[in-house]
C-alpha cells in the first residue's frame, strides 16, 4: 500500500522527527533558500539510492552535500583549495556550491561515480537547524521529479513526491527560487561556473583573478560530449507544456503572437501588457523576482494545461544568467529571435 507523505512543520519537535527519519535512512523534502531539496544521509548508500529512485534521476548525476558549517568540509573532502576557504568566508552560508575532491566518507553513489563532491552550507534557518539537530551531512538534489521544474514551495514537493518519501518540511516559499551557483576550481586563483545562480560572476570576481562561465551554461551539450557537471547534459526544468524562449522587444513579441497560435498558447512576460494577443502570466520585472518566480510560473502553466508557452527571454546579466540558463533548458534550446 502506498504510504502518505507527512507534511511536517518547523518546530524542534517536528525537526527531530525528520532528523530521526533521516538517521534511519528515510528521505525527507526540505526547504532551502534556493529551492526545496530531497534530503538523505549523504554517507548512507541505501538512503541515497532512495533519493535517485524517488526522482527518477540518472545514477551518474551527483548530489550536493549540505553541511551545517563550512569547517565540516574537512571531514568529507581530501583537499580544500585556499580559495574555497576564502570564498566560504563571504558566501557560506548561502547559495554557493563548491566542487572539491571527495574522501571515502562520501560513497560513490552520492558523487555519481565522480571523485569530487559539491559542498554547500545552506542559509535557510530551518535547514540549518535540521543539519544541527541531525548531525548529518545531508545529500540533497532539488526535490522535483527528474527533468521537471524545481520546487519552490512544500506543495510542489508534495505534488511530485507524495507517497514516495517519508515527509516534507514546510518552510514556506524559497527566497531565491533558483538553485545554488555551482563552481569548480581552475588553478589557484580562478574558478569555473558550472551552473549559474544568485552568487554571480561579478560577486566571485571580487575574490578571484578569473571566473570562467562554462560553455554548457548557454549552449546545448552534444550527445556523448564530456561535461564538467553531469547535470548539464540532461533535459531539465521542463513543464509538460512546450516552452519557447522569445528574444526581442515586447512590441515585436506582440506582433509575432498576433497570428493563429497552437492550442492553449500562453505567454510568460515581465510585466502586464494591454491588448496582448494571447493569455499570459507575469514573472517579475527584475532578475531577482524572475528567479524567485520562474519555476512556480512554469508549474502554474501546467496546472492550467498550457500547451505552448512563449517566454519573454530574460537578461543574461547578473542573476539573469541563472534565469536564462533554466529557461533555455526548459525550452530544450528552442529560441525564436524576432
Ligand atoms: O540550490 C541547490 O543547489 C539545491 C538545493 C536543494 O541545495 N540543490 C540542487 O541539487 O540543485 P541538484 O542535484 O538538483 O543539482 C546539482 C547540480 C547538478 O547539475 C549536478 O550535476 C551538479 O550540481 N553537481 C553536483 N555535484 C557535482 C560534482 N561533484 N561535480 C560537478 N557537478 C556537480
Ligand atoms: Mg535539480
């Protein structure tokens, strides 16, 4: 019989329940400042396998390991670059994941077979408290079914995971709305952004000589091509609707969409428009609002059974790059330039 997933609150009593489930090898949905995650004890192979199974995630896509404090990274890595320590002083806790060589405490299931591990210290107070109470290193990918938009509210996790996991902690809506910035280290003083997030290239440049943006962030990975971050090669963040990214002015977009459109066409725009030729939702006029709302809107468009969604392409500057990266993947790289 399918067991109902518990909806848990954020009191210490509820967090103790979640912590003991994690210690027993169960999987729990958890709030973070970026998106909701699917948590398991990072050192327990069986528990980590349950996370892969619940998501339907390919086994070669590694999980990020979350710690209560950056000082604990020593316990799970074989080497910490001095630059990582410097970055941790400014960005931990926060939405930054640093890829470093792992040690034997991190099983190969967790690292997707790689000899590295992505370490992150989340700033969300509830997640932080859970890390403290449980004393665990928590492996957690985003809590969506593999390929679908990431969850930014407990309800989204329930929609995707009800009956598949022990419980979900409801910590309210996520502050940032897109996943953490993932970086690796290129020599002593430069880093490579493997996935853009709310810690931007400019923020990192204050501490590094160079910050390289991996080419897989804005372009499609060819079949069989080797990538620095396995997550880059998979279809991602896509709702059931067919998403098309539109680059051009709002006037050009109005004109372009004033034609017979596919069944159940919608647009996703920065701001409300008068006389727009098809129904639309808005996702915020600045990059922070767009980041916070983008996944929620993609889910809402599925709820209203959108067939095709024309998305006004965001800026690629600052946090905008993170939003653009998620949308171009949701669109399967289908871009219309008008
Ligand atoms: O904000 C976040 O990072 C959220 C919350 C829950 O913390 N987690 C998250 O995890 O987004 P996930 O598994 O959905 O995405 C992790 C990404 C994947 O693209 C994965 O390939 C990459 O990070 N990654 C993880 N470990 C890596 C490693 N050792 N080397 C290269 N890429 C890695
Ligand atoms: Mg994910």
